[in-house]
């Protein structure tokens, strides 16, 4: 076997997944418990163990592709850097005012999350530009110096600078930034003109603050990961997944860490795009259910669904015109992924009204579900699935994680079933269904809230628990097929191997499509091109550029991102703006169901340019990779009151072929488990995916 040169490592809240696709298409994986607080320990251990088993030297690794949740967790747990904000006088409270939206309209007790920068660390300085970038009031250097002095005494790790209309004229912001850098060289500095040179004061301020807030923890994490890998003998580059679906060198991430806030979930969607496409599926809902959260995204007509802005830190991380306002705005390119706190480790509890609840609190990797026997006595979704017979009652992850099913039964009986006056199996099935209901919120956020009908899509299920819950969730949404890929339990790590080196840059461009000047568009795209090339660090001839634009109907408050004619980079014409307006109108109809019937003109707000490095096609996973023989066994499995408990065969993926097999049966693999209920069938397709058909 030739030496392995690329390996992927994805860190989750419960498990760390390692994956590599070998030259013959076989997928080699390792799944081990995550190791907080030093998550690098699990990565180094997993990489060393897997490559040792394959007989491949560590020194041959050229790239370690990495997905992590360090930036997201810093926000969710409010454990980011102590951050200060310097802003234009009169705009100190932008972070508090947000968009003046309340996501829970009829909840009088709703409270927005606290601002990442407390008011005492938000400093106003005298300066003012007009919307065109003209200087109305000069920057007061005395005010900036006073702010710097206060910051220096406040034990602040990071500083964000965001001035009104700086996207039109960066002079004041650059000057203030130079003063901060000279006086406080050891502080992490984030300027809005570098992070988000666009209109929208709250979104720009919030994104710049997020970048500063996660900067120090991300920087420490990346440098520790690089050092630990090098110390173990891995000499290659650490490449990190971005929220937009591309990868970039870890050194670049350190300067703009906000771009990896949702990098963990993005990898699985990239893998789903490739694998589902290879099987002929162009319209799929991705469902990624791990140990802590469940994530959903949409692939439509073979294309990713992107969000130009996002919210993180609310009850559900998402982007939707119909839901939002409860988190922190992140206006950077993000794969449109909705995320809820529903995973295998989500803790089950009963509220004051006696209602059964699941999550968002999680038992995590340590101590983990009750069945781990590591000290947790609060039942989790995994414990319910053990009681139901969906999971092996003796061990998980191919026997590497021993479990005690008796502990699960005892915990659910004592903490849930008895207080509710319910039967044990009925209670466990109720927990399973409540978890599905929670996940349905995430699926609807990327489908019905976007004007898409779930019945027009197949469901692509992965993550350690995706195959266990997907069929019941698909049934509730009237989805007719569920796809479970090879190595589904570590599929986010597999997805990293498909990611390409990519950079996304943007610039403000406020012109009506009917009046836009082609020379202006070409000039702006040219400047974006010049910014992208050095960031990618490869010859320009290897880069594929994809122009896009954010647009709206004049008078609207929010935009949609729509592809632009590639000719704008070389030979722009007025006709391309007409075609863009038509494409925008069509997307508006698909998203919102109407288009104003030409009553309002289309207005371009920002121009975007995505630079992607040309590379060989991603790894080809062969059907033979799925054919891992496993001894068939049987156990009692509960499928709800309709079917009750049934003695159910437990097989490996290799026991399936192209012929549909009638359920019920359980498919048990090293990386995860899939449940096929009595009224469903399952088969393998040409690349080894399990295709579960619902009635």
C-alpha cells in the first residue's frame, strides 16, 4: 500500500473521528472518545493508531484536514476572550439593540443572550463618515488614546474596532487600529474593514466582535494542535474546514477565526454533496446527529444551500426569514445549516409541568451517557436507544466502548418512567420521539421555512446516531427514502477529504441592477481577485473564480445571494445585469413565494467572489468498502405500540445487496448503527450506501 498523505480528523462533543480513503476506495476509520480540555490528545492518538494499523508512516502525511467546534463552543458556553469594542460615538449599544426582533413573539419571559462585550467595555470615540465615505467629523485621536488606556487597565485579551460607514472609507478605522496595535501589541485585534466591509451596522459590529471574541481561544487551540501533531511526527500542514465548506491553512484561520464558527457541521454536508451525487441523488436533506447536537442542511439540484448571514448562540443556530433574532449575527458565508441541541448524549428531564424534555444539556464525552458507567446518573437519548434495543447492549464503536444496558434501564426507570407513571419501554420510546421532534425543527428551518417541500427530497443520514433516528424523522416529514453512507458514524471526517482550498471575499456595491455600471462591477471584482490570490497561496491559473452578488428588491431590509455571470470577470455587458435580476427574482419566488410583479427594481448590495483551487476529484469510495462481514445475531427491539417488541436480526452492511430486504433488522457497524423498522426495506446502491425505503 502506498503511504497515506491526507488524513481527516473531526472533533465532536462526544467522539473524535479519524478517516482516510485508501487508493482502492476502502474507508479506514477510527472513532475514539474526545479528550476535553485538550482535544488534540484524541486527534494525535487516533491518527497514530490508525496509521499504525495501516502500516503507513506519520512522516508521509502532507495534510491533516480538521473540523472542530472550538469557536462555536466558545460562543455557546460564553468562554471566549474578554473583549473590548471601540466604536463611533452614539453606537455603543448596537450589540444590545440588534435587529429589534424577538424570536419568541408570545413568550413574555424571553431574554436575548447577553452581549459578548459588556457595556463597560464598549468605548465610543468621536468620528463620523457619511454613507459615501466622506469625512463629516475627523477622528479624535485623544478619544482613541483614552479608550486604549481604559482597555489596558481592564484585563482585556481582544479588541474589536467598528466605525460607521468604514466599508466606504477605511481611513479612520485603520488609524485607530494602528494606535491599538502600537499601544497593545499583545492583544488580538479585529477591524471590521478586514472582517466584513459591508453595510449593516449591527451585523458588521456583531461579526467583528465574534471574530475578536473567539480569536484568542482559536489561536491557542490551533497552535497547540500543530505543536502536538509535529511532536508526534506528523510534519504536514494543518488545514481547517471553514463554515463556507472550503478548507484553508490553519495560519490563515488564526487571523480570521470567525470563518470557522460553523466549520464542524460543514464537512458532512460537503461529503453528502459528493456521495449523494455519485449515487444520482441531486436533492437531499442532510441529517447529522452526533452525541451533542443534530444538524440539517439542504442540497438542491446538486448545489449547496448557502447563507450570507447566520445566527449562533440562540436555542437553534440557523438562518431564516421566519425564525431568528435569538442569537449573535455572523454575516460571513456559511453553509445553510440549522442546529439544535439533540444528540445521543442529550440529557432527558421532566419540567415543572411534568412534560418530558430532551436537551439541550448534554453529558458530552465525559462522563457520557449513563450506560458508560463513568459517573453520570442522568439518562440520555443513547440510554433510551439502548433500552429500546436499537443499540448493542454490550458495547459501542465496534466493541471499543463497553456499556452496561442495566444502568440505562435503571436510570430511565427511576428518573423518568416512574415519575411519569409510564412503562419502561413506552418511556424510552417517548424519549426517542421527543428527540425526533426536536430535530424536526432543524429540518423545517432548511426546508419549509425556505419554501421547500421535504417530500421532494431524500434524507441523507449520518453521524453516530443519524441512522438510528432518520427513518422515524423521515416518516413524520413524509420523506420516502433514507440514505446511510459508508462510514456514516464518522462521515464528517470523510467529508473533510472532499473539501477544496477556498477563499470567499466581498465588497459593498449599492447599485440598481437596471442602472449598474459594468466598469464598476469589473473593478470591484478585480480588487476581490487580488485579495484572494495571495490568501490561497497557489498560482492564479489554478484558481477557479465564482462571482456572486447579494441583492434585494429596493426597499427591502435583507438580501439573497445569487450567482453572477462568470463573464463579469473578463467581458462584462449590460445584459448580464438583466440576467442576474431575473435569477434573483426566481430565487425570491422560490424562497418567499412572491416577487412583487416588477413593482420594485432589483438592487445589488454587495459583490462576492469565491476562489477555489483546482484539484483532482475527491476520493472515490468503492462499494466493496461496505462489505465488512459481521456475524448475524438477534435481539429484542421495540418499534412503538403499533409493532411492540420483535426479535430482530442484527446484521452488518455486507449482508445487504442490490435486492431490497424487508425489515425489521438492525445494521450494526464499527462507526454507527442503522434501524430498519418492520414496514421498511433496505438495500445497497452501487457505491455501498444503504437505501432505506419507507412505505
